C-alpha cells in the first residue's frame, strides 16, 4: 500500500475544501468559521482517504497507469464523495454549505489525478536515470524468493505470479506484483526472467504479451531449490581460507577467458576491491554478453568487453593499454580435451604463447592460471597446463612479474562437482562415479579469486599454491550431497571405472619444487627448473610446421609435447 500517496490525498482533500470554502464566501469568511468546521474538514478528509484505501486505490501501480486506472479513480472518488457528502449533510452539528461540496469535488478530482500523473512521470524519470538493466519476473509464487535472489542486482520493474494471490498489498520487497500476464505488454523492460516450472501454456502467454524488444530468459530453479541448505564448508571439512588481498586500484586489469567461471570470480573480486578499470577478453560472444549483464549493477568500475581470439597476433593492438594480465583462457574439461587435443593445444599452448609474447612489457605483470593436473600430468589437459607453466616462467625477464597460480577443483565453476551431481540426480535418479577411491583437492570460488589476485604480491618467476588441506574422497562428497538434497528417496551411486587420463589422487607440487615461503595459506614455490624461452618458442614453431605433414594430429601433438615437458632440466 502506498502510504505516501495516502498522506498526499489527505492534504489534497483538505486543501480542496479550504479553496472551496474561500470561493463560496468570496474570500470573506464568517467569523470563526474555519475554527468551527476544522474538525469536520479533518474527519471528512480522513474518512475519504480511508474509504479510498478500502476500495484498493492505494494498491494500484501508478507508474504503469493508463486511462483505465484514471477513470476508475474518478468514478471511485465520485461514489465515495457522494456517499460521504450525503452522510455529513444529514448529520447534525457538521453542517456546511452544500456548495462547498460541489466546488471541492472537481478541485479534488483535478488535484488527485494530477498527483497520479506527476507520480508516474517522476517514477519514469527515475527509472530512465537508472543505468541498470530493467527486468520483469514471471514465476510461481513458491519460487519467487529463489528467483528474486537470482535477479536482485537488476532493476526489477515488476513481478507476475501465476498461482494463488497470497501476497498482501501486491508488492514484494517494494516491487509491484501482478497476476494478469497481459499487463506485461505495458511494462517496457529489457528482459523477462521466466520460471521454467510455469508450464508451456503460460510461457506462450508471456511470449505473446511481452514488450516487443524484451528478451525472455528461462530460469531453472531445481539446483537452487535442492541445495538451499547445503554448506560447502561442511563438505570440504575445513573453514574458508581468509586470504588478505591488496591491489593497486589505479592499474588497468585484463582478464582473458573472462566469461568463464574463474574469470567471473576474479572480475567480481577486483570490483569489490575498488579497481577503476577492467578489460574482459573472451572468444565467446555469449559469454561476454552474459558477463556484461552480470556486471551491469557495478557502475563504479570502468569496463571494456573485447571479443577476440587469443591466437590472433593482433592482440596487442586490440587490447591496448593494460598493466596486469590474468590469463584464464583455456580448454579445461578433461574428457573433452582428450577427444580434441589439437584444438586444446592451439588454445592452451599456442594461444598462451601468442598472448604472453605479444603483450610483453617490462612494467607489466602476467599471471597464468594453472591446475593441480599440471603436476605429473597423465591427461592432455594437464600436459598443456604444465607447458603453460613453463612458458609463463620462461618470460620472467620480459615482465615485471610473470607468475603461475596453481590450485585444485573449485566449487561452483562450470562442470564442477556439486551441480553435476545434482543434475544427475534430477535426470537419472542416480550418480555416476569413476572410482570409489578417487580423491581431489577442493576450494571455494572466492578463495580461488583471492589466491589469484594475491599472487601479485609474490616474487617474479615463482608459483603460488593455496594450502587446500587434505584431499577429499569424491564418494564422500556425493554421499553428503545426496543426504542433503535427496534424503527422501534412494539414489544409487554407479561405479563406471576410471576415464582415460584420470588419477586416483592429484598432487600440488613436483618432488623437485621447493616451498620457500607461506603467506596467508598461500605457498610460494620455487619451480627449480631451467627454462629457455627461445627453446620453447622454437619447439612450438617446429611442432606447428610438422603438423602440416602429419595425419594423426592428436597423437603426434601429445607425444611431442610430453617428450618436451619431460626434457626440461631440474635444478
């Protein structure tokens, strides 16, 4: 209920009565007339507004009002005024000249309608001044809180519920709530978030009634509904690592592969730290588009979105001025990489070399995002990441800092364990596991982002590794997830055998590496290898030449890369 509008109407009615009184007596009021009738004016105005409220007048959403709503207001006012006027006319002790009613009536209508028009104009102006994305939400009432949490950073203009009308006052957290989807066409929003559970018939109704330039996005709430009580700390058996992060806010940051999970977390952490400018580079237009939408609410940071392939030699011209580079761009899903080795090699090795070579400058800092799979690699993804580490460390003389960050699995990234398990429960009523003995290191997304940013504090040519505690058996995590999200039904765990290139356990360090320091749960590691940048460049160039005359690209690349990585001398 719009209390401000109620108060405004109360004073409008009083003001109209006063103006009518002065006009009735030609501005020559009888002695003590206002003092004698003041209680009448107050009672009349209060009763008028209370009756208006009873008719639901203050539940209308005037920022979306049309002629229909204004007509309803006028008719309501006339009816209420007639009833109250007759009541006071026949009451004793409150008599006022009837002409005062007749004069105040059009004045009140004029002022009240004008107030609605003014309110609508003010509201539209304030929305226009808001640079945030304007969205509407269409959902089942029981899912409203969950969906709202997903879109709360946008400028939510309206909510449409497709089930029972149980929200009193037709607002939710200050947002107008409607039950008639046809009203959607009156609301110009950029996007409409639609609950997937509303059904096809209602979805088609949304399509028919949306504003012509609104985009529809379906929201699948199943994972969120299932894990609302799920606490990641309980699964990894340790509390979150608190890593102190400091950064030069005036520097310009570049994130490659920015549309990926890790890139997004780095971006949000940098924004939280108050940096002034970030450049986001990604080869996927959809990833960049989604990232732009996610970061729209954060207006204090200057953002530049670059659609580009890291293998293109013109990267230095396209990127322009930067001070710090976080290289996240990579093909990282082990099974996919195993089946597409040539493509993964081009991205993870050639793309990295092109980026670090073309952007090299003595006053810049370069951070390469690696993985525990790069340690004693048994799959091609890990092999390319180890090669990436060697490339990065070989460029330490070309940058102010050239650093490697190495960590294990991150909860919440694309294809990570929890959403994968929940998806399998929803789809198959069972969970597939390669082996009951498989163990992995796990960390939380904000830990990963803070580790990556804090690595800028370590010395040039070193590796930063998070203290991730003990490895956890995957089967134990799956059992905990099942216990939380599917405790009412039986979910089987099916063992399917180890995949090609999969280890039982991962490692964070090579045997020959040396831990030289530890800061806030972050190990600083000396790589203890002899690396020649020119040797690496020559190897990659020759390999690319030899590929032209090779039929079996994948096996040739894997064998050559493995031989080269193993040939690197240890100090």
